[in-house]
C-alpha cells in the first residue's frame, strides 16, 4: 500500500507540488485576512415597523371591506355662462384660493361699454324724476318761455319765405310749359292747340294736345292762388297754397311725361329737330321735378317747426301746471326699467370673471388665453382638501352590516366614519352608494381622486364567524404558507402562521390564526422570527 502511494506521488509529482503550494498560501493568508475583517454593527440591521391592532380589521361584528374614491365635500366645477374668449388666467393648478377670488377673466369689452351707456341713461332718468318731484323753478319757467318765443319766431320767419319759394317754383313750371315745349305746338295758348308734328299713336296725340290746355289752366289757377297770399296771411292760408302748389306741379309733370311719350312716336321730324325737342323737354321736366322737390321740402320743414313749437309749449305748460301724479309714476317706471337694464348688464359683466365660490385648491384650469369659451364649458375646478369624503359602493348583502356613524379604516392609515348610506339599490349594479367622512383629512395623506380601500367596522352582531381583513403588507405570504408577526416585550419578532381567505382590494382576509386583541407589525416581507425591531410611534 505504501509502495502504491509513493509510486502515485512520483507519477503525479507536479500536481502534488501545486497542491502543497496552495495549502501553504492559505495557511499564511487566512490569519491576515481574519485580522483585517471589520466587525459588523448588528444594531444597524434593526428594522423599524408599525404596530397594527387586528381588532381594527375584524369582521366579526359586521365589518365590510370595499374600494372607494376620495372626493372633496366642498368642490366646484366652474363653467362659462357666456360666449367670450379667455382674456387672462389668474391662477395655476395647486394654488390656494379664497372665496370670491378671480380665477379666469373673459373678454367683456362690448358688455362693459353697454353698461357704461346704460348707467349714464339711468342717471339722466333719475335726474328727470327728481326735477318732476321738485317742481318747476322760476328760472326753468323763464327758460321754457324763451324757448317758446324762439320756436314761434323761427316758424314765423319760415312762413315769411314761403311766398318767394312758391313763386320760384311757379316760374320754373311756367318756363317748362310756355317756353321749353312751346315750339312743339301750333296755337299753344289757344283752346285747341295742335302738335307741330305727326305721331303714330293717335291717343298719345290727343292726350298731348289736351294736356297742353290743362297745363295752361294749372298755371293760371296757380298764379291766382299765389297772388292771394301776402305778409298778413295766416299759417293756415300759407299751408293751403303750399298743398295746391304741389298739386299743380304734379299735374304739369304728368303732362310733360305724356309729351315725352309722344316724341318717341314722332313721324315727320328730322333727327336734329327731334333731338332739339327732347333736349328742351328734358330741361323743362328737370325744372319741374326740382320745383316739386323744393316745395315738398318746404312743407316738411314747416311741419317740423310746428312740432317743435308744440313740444316747447307742452313743456312750458307742464312746468306751469306742475307734474301730475300720473306723470311722476310714469317717470318712476322709466327709472325702474333703466335700473333693470343696468342690473342685467352688471350681471353679464360679472359672468366674465370666473370666481371661486369656496376656499380650496385649484384642481384644474383646462383653458388657454385666447380660447373661445362656449356656454357650459369647464373653465376651472376647485376642491377643498380640508373636508374629504370617500364614495364607495357595497353589495346589498353587506349594507345591513353597518350603519351611519360606524368607524372606518381607510387604506390602513386614515380614520373615518360612515356619513351617508343611500336608501335605494342601483337597479343595474345591485350596489348601494355609501359615503365615508374622513375625520382627520390634513393628517390622512389622501388626494382627491385617489382610489382607496376602506374597512367599515359595522355594529351588526349577528355575524357568528370572525375574520380579519388585514392590509396586504401586514401578511407575509410564501409559496405554501402565510404568517403575521407579533412582538414580545423585548421587541423580538415571533412568527404567527395564519390561514387566508379572499383578497379584497388592498386587503386580504385572515380566517384563522388571529386572536382578538393581538397586535402585529407591518411591513412583514423582510421579517423573520428572532429579529429585533423598533416600533414606530
């Protein structure tokens, strides 16, 4: 046997030499490494955990677990009540705002201008009402009397010029009939004048010749009427002559139109003669039309002056007689109407400034400067983080396990109470809406819109079995086992095996292994039996 070993060593001399060297290196190196090893501070491995009372999650008294959404009890979605572009955005998301603070301003140039005009009108109407209530002063009466005298004088002066204006119109009409168309007739001023040219339409010939007789009659009657008025004539006499003058001019204009039609059917006239006749006729027609327009304007002007006289006379009469109760009531109605118009425009102006109705935090401002707002479009939203609630839905079988006022645990960190239970079940979902009031919203670290899991500690004692819906981070789950960890008086961790049921949201049902009054620690995933922990206060 020894021979074999010696022979083996000889045959594997190189291998054995290498092994010997390796052993020597280890013998020398290990002590040195051991001397340089830094001792581990075991205290740094101590874990900090939170204590969780399992009774807070017991279902033995009708506890119900469900998912819900965080809402603000006081929240406002502000929408545009006018159609206008955004002029200015005064806040940003996250800003704290107070009640009545301006969030967004819409353009309101037009409505502001209308408001200023309406306010000026209201001031004028109030002043008029006050004047009516005060009655007329002597100074006001003097002014009104002066206005009446002035208006009458202006009207009188206008009538003084009537004679000249009507005579001028007569001259133009006379020139048109007895000069411009004179060469178109033989025996023009006789009782039976005839056209100096033939026409193809016999009826036109008859009308043109009889019209010439009528034109002379119109001029003669008109002349007689004009000669009947003088500076001593009354306004009524002047008005009558004006009316008759308009009738004479209209008749003469119609006669000239008939003669114009006759020229269009002339048979035996040279082009030069025809063109000459037409030119003279056009001059006469133009003069007559101008004269008729002047007389009409004269008549309208006199009517306006008479109305002005009547107006100032009426004002004077009111001031002399004093304002009647009916007049004061009518003016008060005008003031009230003006005030209503102002109030309406002020309301329109107010709608261009979007203000927060509550104190809170700006949650959204989904608009841009220059963007055209439509009626009902969302402009901004504000929520109050000081008053939070959770809205959740539970099955019809669970709703009987709790009542308003029962305590609630929210995501294992916040507390609350049931504030409202809907009296009806949704026909489609078969769920009942429940609202939970967060009792300490500032300390709850909750955000509006956040999805959370709530456990309602119901007061229904009819439930016989006891289970616990613990937050998932409290339970350590391996492939085939599950456990929670309790802590003894020396802060040493002890593993407690448990039996699991269903998972609901962020909680897991523990149906066995838990005893009432037990306190476990969280989180559990890094813990093992024998660990020393520090309980976070």
